[in-house]
């Protein structure tokens, strides 16, 4: 299943409902392997269904996030 498969399945099963993806500490996620990480998933955000919204948190002034 593609990384965004659950979001697509939800959008198809419930087109009248939205979904929210909450990612806490994005700066820490960037320290893990690129393959199948949450940071990699967020690069695919343009392919998310239109009823999906994202909330991201990170430490302020983190070079990994602002670069």
C-alpha cells in the first residue's frame, strides 16, 4: 500500500468527511531515514485528497526544517 493509501481509502469511503494529519516534532522526524518516514510522506502532500488537512509542529529556528 502506498504511504498515503489510508488517506485515499478514507477519502473514497467518506467523501463528505475530512481528515486531519497531526505531526508533532517534525524537526525530529527529519533525523530518521528518508525512506518511508513522515518527512517523506509530507513531500507527497500535493497528492493528498482535497479533504485532508495537515498540522505540523517543530521547534522554532531549527535549521533542518527551515533549510
